[in-house]
C-alpha cells in the first residue's frame, strides 16, 4: 500500500507517507478538480459506469478543463512535479481510498472539497468495490450514531430530511399531530440566536461549546445573557458548566447501556463496566423524566435503553422497503441484549459494502456529479498568518477526559503554536518563549514551538486547551464563525491572526502536590502528573512579593515558613515547602524560560527527600542518581526523549531495538514515528 498525505503541516502521519503534499489551506478543491482533468486527459475515466450509473459529469468536467497542472500548482502552493506525481499515482492505482476528515470538512468550502473528491471516484467508477471509495472518517466515537437518530438540526431521525413526504411519514409513525416541519438552527446560528435574545432557554448536553465553538468568547457572552441555561455533563467543572443555571449530572459511556455506530456503519452494543457515581443518570433517562413532567408522558414511555432502540429500529423500517439507506428492518423484534455488531443497512442481514449494485439513493437511482469550482486562494494581509487548528496525539477535545490522565498530559503539557522558523525569525519569536496570537475576535497566549514541520505563513494551535487548564489557551476565541453555505459547518481550521512575542518579565515552573490556583499569572498552564500537578507560568507584570504570591497559589498559611533561595547574579529564585520527606510544592522563577528538567521535578512529588537534598532541589539540580529522562515520548511506558536518544547513540538503530531496550513504542505504537525521528537525529550526531 502507498500513502499520500495531503496536509499543510508535516504531521507524524507524514513519516509513514510515501508522498506528502504540503498543500495551502483550502487548496483541496483545486487539487481534486485538476485531478479530474488529468484523469480525463489520461483516459482513466470509466465511460461505461458514467453512462450507466451517473448524471451530470459534463458541467463538472467543463470546469475541470480550466485546471491544468500549472494552475493547480499555483493554487495549492505545490510544485508541478508534486502534483503530477500524485496524479500519476491515481492513474496507476485503481484501488484507491480517499480518507478524509476535518482538514477537508471544517472549511467554508468543505462541501465543495467533498464533492470534488466524490466526483473523481464517480468518474473513475472507483466506488462500491473492494479497496476503493471516498471514505469520510467521522471523528467522535459515535458521530455516526448521532446522525442516525437525527442529532443534527437539519435532519429528522433515521436519515430522513425535512421534505414533505418524510415529515408526513414521521408524523404518522409517531401518531403526533405536531412535528417540526423545517430545519432548526445549526450550531453557529444557534449561538447567534442566543446572543440576540431569540433563544431564551438552552439545554446543552455532552458538549463544551465555550471551548469548541468558533468566536468562543461570544459564545460565552451569549450564555451569560441567556435567561435559562441547563448543562448536562459528567464533569462539574467545565468552561460551559460554569455558565449554567442548572447542572445535571450525566452518566459517562462506561457507566451506561446503549449502542454506538462507528465509521463503517457498524452498530455495536455497549455495556456499562462501572456503576454511575452519585446521582448521575444516563442522558436518555434525564430527557425522559423532563418530558414526562412537561406533560408528554404517553410519548415517553421508555424504561430502558432497549425500549428506545426498538422504536429507532421501527422508524428506520417504517415504509422503507429498500427506499432509504438507513434501514434496520432485520432488527425488528431482535433481542437487544443478544445484539451482535452489525453493519447497516440490515435487511435480512447486515451489509458489509454499499453501492455494489451501482444503485444510489436518488430518484432515478443514478449518482450525481456536483460541479464545483475552486475558491480564490486565501491571502492574509502582510505580516498576518493563517491559523490552522486541530488535535494532538494524547489529548481529546476539551481535555475533560485526557486532562485527568497524568500519563497523557506528560507528552504535551501546555498549549502551543507551531511556527515556521522564518516566520518566527521575522517576528523575533524565540523557540519556547511565549507568543500572543490576536485578531478582532480575541487573543491567546501560548508557547512558541518553532518547527520546519510548519509551512511559512501559517501557524497551528491545538484545539484542546480550555480555561480549566490554561490562562489563555482557548484557540476558538480566534476562529471566525464563518460557515460552509451548504452544511453550516464552521471553518474551524481557518482564521487570520497576528503573532507577536509576549515579553514576560519572569518565567516560572512549579510542581505541587495539590492543585494550585494560578489566576494571578498572565500565563499559566497546568497538567496533572503522578502525585500532583505541574504548572508553567509567565508574568508580564510581576507581583511585588513572591512569597505572598506563592502562599496564595499553593495555599500555604502565613505562619508556615517557606524555603527560598535567590541568585542575584542570574535573578533566578526558588521557593519550596517540605513536610518531612515530602515535597508539597516547588516554584522555580527566572528572567528567562526556566531550564529545570520537568520530568525530574515532577518525579520529586513521589520521592522521599532527605533534608540534605533540599538545597539541590531549590537549585533545580538533578542528582547523579536521577538522570533526566527528557520530555515524555512514549506515554504508555513513560519513556523520555533523552533516554531514547541515549539508547540510539549506544547502538539501538531501529524502532524495534529501542522497544526491546526500553519498551518504548511497544504498546499502542503511536509514538513510533517520533522514536524514528530521534534515532535519525542521534545516529547522525553519533556519526559526526
Ligand atoms: N488524539 C485524538 N484523536 C481524536 C480526537 C481528539 O481530540 N484527540 N478527536 C476525534 C474527532 S471528534 C475527530 S473529528 C477526528 C479529527 O481527525 P483529523 O481530522 O485527522 O484531525 P485534525 O487534527 O482536526 O485535522 C487534521 C489535519 O487537517 C489539516 N488541515 C488543516 N487545514 C487543511 C486544509 O485546508 N486541507 C487539508 N488537506 N488539510 C488541512 C491539519 O493540519 C490537521 O493536521 O479525530 C478524532 N480522534
Ligand atoms: N478550532 C477548532 N475547534 C474545534 C475543532 C477543531 O479541530 N478546531 N474540532 C471540532 C470537533 S471535530 C469536535 S468533535 C468538537 C468537540 O467539542 P466538544 O464536543 O464541545 O468537546 P468535548 O470535550 O468532547 O465535550 C464533551 C463534553 O461532554 C461531556 N460528556 C462526555 N460524555 C458525556 C455523556 O455521556 N453525557 C453527557 N451529558 N456529557 C458527557 C464531557 O465531560 C465534556 O464536557 O470540537 C470542534 N471544535
Ligand atoms: Mo469531531
């Protein structure tokens, strides 16, 4: 198998790819429209399939004919050679799967990008057969399931739209004289309606929009003006729950019964493996109770998750007879507790592959080409950068889960911005210093990570950091609430920002046995570690009295003496508190970024520390018996970059050899590309 990665950044996926196309933001439509022309020019179109099973190629091809490789290269920022190499691979390999996710979807031209991709598959007949097809990978573990039950404002349940026939059908199925007869507000519109007072009551369930929606500060402000906000969550402390009038404790996935559907349309039963804590209840139960008290008891007779699933199955089967793709007819009357994983549509049995009969869910059964034209390129004003956002390996969304796992936080412990070295130099931003990103929507303060993996003119910030874990790491305060005109999906990968160095007068790093309160610092980011917390700090204006500041931050009473040392030559200063052999907190301050080894300092929280060692600890000096493992690379086994580098220098020259020596990379394997990079680097150093 060959892998082509299309991503503006050289991500760790690039390390596995045969070809990486570092495309300009939103260049995808041009790339795939140009591909359609190339395929036509190289006689790769499937004329028989096109004439028997599709409609509308003409217009799509007409547009594509204006997109020769030179023009594609100009629009995508790629070289003509790279574009041609990719196109040749597509010509030569009929078995091709185009896997796409949010770099395609979360764009003001997302639907165009998807249609450009599907057009290529339709034109070559590469769909509905083994090893080929466009493949949209949904992100959330049950994103697919959410759509099936109508969890989007623009659809009814069971994949039915708001067309008159479907509206009438669902109405009859439910025996209801009233039903919503048009799409509701999509996410971005919804918060606009809250802001302008059209919506006065809002129930937010299982999502954290104060962090994850574009123009996030406006979302927060909107919630503050909304007369009635209810939040159902499994965490009491989230940035959204903080704005709620009523908080309802929800059971989490491992505490409840249900089904989930994954990206291959496979529905699986999920059973609880933990009891629900306290008063927590499944969301369906909470909704049912509220509905009953609102007077809808006859319509909400459910006692179990199985009751609801049976109704879901029945609706999918209602007047279906093969006319609608979402069809669970085969599960009517099925024993919920004995349900085996199955791929829909389920008529007699499940369906492993759709469209093998070359029939599509349109009125004439033919697939439709949707003509799309590439958008004009995105050109930020001089000095400004294109902001891109997304995920890191070890965090999940707004960190309500992964923020609690010390091991996962060890990989990336603070919010950061990836910048190209030339942009960083232009703007006098040093690696590991702080950078302020700003535009008319808001501002963020994050650590600068200067790297060749980033392209010039762009900056990447992870989506994960919330106000629970950082002072100003919420990237969505910067993202413009611009949406795709068809889908309403916000362009979450896109904003124009300025980037300036933030000159801190003092930097700090702290470890603490208890969660510190860092509100007084201009920059702070905290992460859980084994035995406590670690925190990165920076002060643009300094507190007058460091001891007083530390007492508030680490909750130390006025009559308890702190240990402090100060080096007048360097301006470095440390404060700490011990209780017997136990370190309660240590705070290292410096006019420059603090150089203390993070892994060493974090380890102190679990060490017994003899009084004689206290001075070394205040000085930030690891003893010879405790070599610094470096930043954690393998989160599964807690193996650091220095350890891997050392092993590489002493002869472990393959990822497997490192695994045999240190166990690193032998469990989940997601750090293997990073390990490979460290081996390369350190072999070279050893050779020099
Ligand atoms: N560790 C971890 N895994 C997760 C999640 C998580 O939070 N953490 N979340 C899950 C969820 S819900 C989702 S939706 C998926 C998302 O999975 P992905 O979509 O794979 O992840 P992202 O990091 O959001 O974005 C992917 C890439 O799109 C690139 N990109 C940005 N703009 C463009 C563009 O214009 N064109 C192209 N071609 N690429 C562009 C970005 O540089 C980024 O590397 O991940 C799922 N898996
Ligand atoms: N800039 C930018 N913004 C993005 C993205 C991006 O790439 N860039 N990605 C977007 C994408 S793809 C996604 S999926 C979203 C994710 O954004 P959100 O969905 O807002 O983020 P989560 O952290 O998953 O929030 C889920 C919340 O539900 C709670 N929860 C978990 N399980 C349950 C449950 O069973 N019941 C209830 N009631 N609560 C529960 C969690 O504690 C958490 O507070 O972010 C989007 N926003
Ligand atoms: Mo997602």
